[in-house]
C-alpha cells in the first residue's frame, strides 16, 4: 500500500511538472523552412525540420540536406552525420580527389568544385590499378586510332568505343569539317540531306515559341539518322517530336513535322507496313493523309469487324483497347492495356476505372490536378499508338488502328480539326498525356517553362445505322491539349477530363419526331378551331373579333402543349424500353448535345401547359352560379309592424341554413381531384429514390434497380430521366384513378355524387353558367316537397324514397336525370343579367352589419327575384323563355360543342356523367396531371434532383389550390349572395 502511495505521489508530481512545463498554445507552432531557404552556408536539418549552420570550411551540399567541404579542403572523417570535419590541402597538392577524401596535385588545373580537370577526349586517373593514390593526377588521352576508336565517356572516367557514325564518316573519333556534328552523331556532308530543322516548339494557346533544349539536341540528328540509316529509334524520336509540336504542318517551315514529311515523301520507294499506305517502313504512322474527305472514309466506310452486346460474354460487352507505348527517345516500351486507368489522369478505384470500357456505358471523369503532381508523375513523356483488339475468326487476334482527332493541330497556322464537318478533319495516330520535356529551355536538367497536358480525352463509339447485331464504326479518340506556363507548381492546377461516349445517327429519329410534331400540330390547330367554334356558340356570338383570336390562341396553346407532351413522353419511354431492354445493340442514346431539341420540347410543353392552366383557373373563378331554393313557407306567423304598434300575419320565413350548407359543400369540392396529389408525389419519389427506378436513367446498359457503392455511376440521360419519371407519374396516376373510381368512390365516399344527392335532400338546385349562354344545371328539387323538417320526418322521407313510394328525383317525370348541360337563349341571359346586376350592386349581406337598411332590402329583393325567376324558368312559367330537354348527339359529345343554337327556347341536354365538374378541379384532372408532370420534369432537368422536384411540385400544388379555394370562395359569395363569413 505504501509503495502504491509513493508511486501515485510520484506520478502526480510528474504530471504537475509536465503541466508547468507545457508552453502556451502557440508553443506547438514551428516555422516553415525549406532546403532552398537555407543558403550556401547552412544545411537543412531533417531531424529539426529547420536550417542549421555548416561547420568551418564547409558549405551546403548539392542535395541541401548535409554539408560538404569547400574547394581546397578534404574530409577528415565522416560517420553519416550532417556535418564533416575538413582539413585544408597543402599548397603543392591543392586539388581534391573525386571522392573528397584526399589531396592531390592537378597538373591541368582545377574545376569549380576543386577537383582535377582534363581536356576533352582525355580521362582523369587518380589511383593506380591496385588502388594506390597517385601523388599527381594523370590525364590519359584515349586512343582514337583505327585500332581502338575510343574516346572518353560522358563522365570522363574511362575510354569507350566511339559512336559508330564517327567511325563510318571520319574513320576516327573526330567529326571535323566539312562533316556535320549534331546530337552526338557525325554525318557526312553531302547533297540530299534533310534541311536544317527549326528546333522550336510553338505553344499556340499562350502565344509562346520556345527553343526547346530537347529539340536542339536531338531534332537534326534524329532526322539525319532516320533518313541516312533508317535508324528505328531515330525515326520514332523524330515522330515523337512532331507529335510534341501538335502534328502541325506548315508549307514554309522545317520544324519536326516538316522534317518528318520530307523523309516520308523521300522514302516512298521503301514500301509500306501491313498494306497501309500511310505507314512507311521504318517510320512511325503519324498521319492518315490530308486528302479532302479522307476522314469520313476512314470513320464511316468500313465497319469494325466484330459485334457487341449488352448482355453476353466478356468479349462481347467490353472494348479491348491496347496501346503501343514509346519513350521520347523512340524506344519501344511495351504493349499496354487501357484497363486500369492508363489514359485516365484522375485517380479512382480499379472497378470504376475499368467501367470506361464496358460497351454501352457512357463514362465521364473530371478532376483538378496540381501542376506539381503532374511534374512529379510525368517527368518523361510517353507516346501511345492506340488499337482496338478483336478476334479475326481463325483464332488469330487482330488490331484495328484507332484514329486520333487532335483539336490543337494546325495546318498552315490554322486550326483544322474544329467543327462537326469531318470532311475537313486531319486525322493522326500518335498522342501523349503530358509533355514536360519540350518546354525546357537551354538545360534539360532544369524544370520546364511550359508543359502541355491532354486536358480532354474522349473516345467516341458510333453505331452503324439500322444494325441489329451491335455493329459499330471504327472508334475515334479526340484529344484537346492545354498549355500551362509553369510559375508556381504548388498552387497551379489543371482541369482534366476523360470520357467514353456512344452515339448513333439520330437524323431518322429527328425526322420521325418532326413528322409527328407536324401532323399532331396540324390536328391541334383543327381541334382548337373546333373548340373556338364551340366557345363562340356557347357565348351566343357569331362575330370573329380580337377576343375570338385570343381565345383560339389559348385553346391552341393547351392543345399544342398536349402534342409536345405526347411526343416527349413517347420519346422518353421509347428510349427507356428499347435501349435498356436490348441484348444485341440496335440503338444508342442521344448524346447530351443531341438532347437539346428534346429539352426544348419539354420547356415548350411546360410553358404552353402553364398558360392553359392559368386560363382554366381564371375561367373557373369567373363562373356565374346561383342556388335555387325550392323550399316554400309552411304556414304563417304573426309579425309586429315597426312604428305602427300592430301585428300582421305573414308567411313563415324559409331557413337560409340549407343554402349556406350547400354553398359550403360546393366550396369544398372546388379543388377535389380524381387522385390524391400528396400520395402521387410521395409514391413517385418512393419508386425513384427508394426502389431505385432512378438508376434506369443512367447512360449505361444495365437495367438493374440497385447499384453497388463501389461501381461506377454513369452520367444521367435527360431523356431517360424524363421517361422514367413521366412513366411513373402516369402509371401511378392511372392506378389511383382506377382505385378511386372502382373502389373508393363506390364503397367509401364519392363527393361529387354525394353533392348531387345533398342538393336533392336540401331541396336546392344549382344553376351555373360557365359561358355567356352555356352552363350546367343540378336539379335538387325534393320529391317530398319540403326539406326544412325534423329528423323523424327526414328519415321517413328517405325511407319512402328507398322503397319507391314516391316519385323519382329527375327533372322530367319518371326519370332520374338530375344533372344537365344547358344552352340558354339570348333573352334568358339578358333577364338573368338584369336581375344579377341588381343582386351584386352592393355585395349584399357581406356588409350586413354596416350597410343601410335600404341596401339590404334591395339586395334581399334582388335575391328573391333571382330565386323566383330561375325557379319559374325551371317550372316552364315563362313561355317566351321556355326550354326543352333532349339528348346530345354522339358527335356533339365527342366534339364538345352543340349543333343546335337556342334561339327561341333554351335546351337542356341530359347528362349522365356529372359534366358540371368541368368548372371544378375534378373535371380537369388531365390538365392538372400533365401540368404537375411537366413542372416536376422541368425542375428535375434543371436541378438533377428528384427530391427537390417532388418538394417544389407539392408546394406549387398547394399554392394553386389555396388560390383556387380563396378566390373561388369570393366568387361564390359574390354570385350567390351567400355571406363569405359563413363559408368555412
């Protein structure tokens, strides 16, 4: 216990001591120092991550992380530390050996580092053969005579055989005039040599032309060696320098590409490789030729000799690209498969990188890469000749050359590979990812001034038209380079992208769409004219005025919106079904650039449908409506006469509560729909995001609803995205309509039919006019004579009606027809307007508490007059304004118009479908549903978010429902004299 106590006390004391020694928060901060910041007399101490001073007679080493002796001083000892003791050499031995340990006499002088130096073609010898240090260094001349042909190597430490061109040209190790020495090679001066090359690289984007150190050293020698000796690496190196110069050609320049073309033309006699006219023996294949229209022949004349499927063996569903790689000096490196991300500069998982070559999967990869990382990872450029591997049928594997479209290529100082007209393209073969070599000036050991990066690489796969077996044209790789002026590599970055796109000729599909749009658009014009004619008939006018033209445009907007909607939905579902379900590839999705017309159609459909919806909303908010109360006073009551002191017997008043009750019920059904909007939005969102139907909108061949988190996610197709969402909207809406019509309204609640029944029970009819001379009538006259009764009598009446002990509810005797479409005469309308003008002059009981008695009495009289007029009209009292009841013709029902004009008598058309819902949301479900679908789709296409689209769609539904309810309630109070305070 005592020991434990002492240990605890010691630990506590240590904790207190450490706590007391802890510095404030800034004490954990250290200064940032780099080796370059240390200067010549200090070195970078890696243990302290800071600069430290060197000892006496010492200076910073080349690496900066240690010290070395100054010139004239030798090392005394070294145990691997950062600093070493140094000792000055005696005057007669002022030089220091190459290893720095000893002093030595230097008869030929000293270098800047204090070592002995020797003239060219002599080697420095400091020790004898057995390793004994000499008192005086020796400079031994290499024997360049015919017996040896030796010269000093690059380090000057040994004699080696001369380069072969020296021996061939001068029979020695010297290349004296008039022979030509270039790039470490010796050439015999004679006629026919390639012209002197321009060792310059043009970076057109920056407007900079550099004298490249690599070109200065190797351009002329590569051209001479390639032309004179057919040196394979020299020819490849010359071709690489042409590629580094963007394959650009000029009729007046002898740059790398000019020299290559000179040799290409001069070696026509040596033959071609694999019967390819653009591939000379010993030369790399750089160009396809500059004949007009050649690019279209290369890309479209021949089909790739194998087929692909979406669902098959691995060889049928993958593109097997393979590349021959070369270094800058022209040495062949190896064959490399593109799987694994060879051309993808952005880092990613192996699975996602390999997804780029799954046939039918549109691949897109974008990222920013720092210039410092590029310089580190791509110090030496690698050049690629790309091929697509396939099985020749006899078991032999073959390669198909993949052409390159270099967007930076210039011909006579002009960019030629721009635009979509492939007849003007100049196709090439070789390309690179990063060139950090040609941008080095003066010294190859220094960082480059400019680097060139393949910032955008796209492999395009084009499907042959009318193929049924997945036949494609030869692929095309498009490369766009970005020139970067290196200033601060740590802060500079470059945006790079890699893509694989699939396309087919969409011209036929576009023509079919245009035909459908033209035909349906023409039918829409005819249908809109019929609607306008019907509207003119219903308004009782035959004059074509500006209002008529405006109405036609509104009708046409709605019908044209339906045309665009049908075309876009049909197009979306077509691509969804035929692209995702195919096994042997016959169709490919349109590219994003080819979807612009489709998106425009959706935008037009939404704009026109929104106009139609607003027109519908305004029309419904301006209807004329009146509730006809058939109830008659039961008996008389005594009523005191104000001011006279007497009482009189008057008719018992009829209760207004039944009218208020019907008005409230009408107010409630104004925004009732055939579907549940909230359930519709939630169900669509559930299937899209939870079940995974949104995955069907990806631009790949998979039809799976679930995707692994590790798998590559292809870009969205806007056509598929619209097709999936629209199909779900329509399917769920149809199921809802069927459910409500077959089950819910039959066994649970049918608000429309219940309202008609309620009118009959309440002894109130509804007279409404949606047009000047057209509207609807709901006959609610009670078969029992009275509705203002007690519960017992009410139940008795209902029982008698259920047992068929009373007459039927219909307007005509022995019929059940209670709802009618009405076409009223002009005279009837004039009488209605005359009474209604009086009715609405002072807005009636809405100002009951603060209006004068005269105004109230006038409004009451007007209300009673309207009630009496309409009830007498229904009872055929006014012979000059009588009406007839008839059935509509089938053609009239189809066209939505009436052929017979009500000149002398109004016409009541039997209606079995509750057509009065045309003035409610319920009767316009198609318009509302299409508007919701288009609103959802427009938001989704703009935001690429189904969740946001669902939220905003529900919000707009609620906003417009609120507007419809609020303004509809005001219109109801204004037209029926029902006090708005009683509408709840």
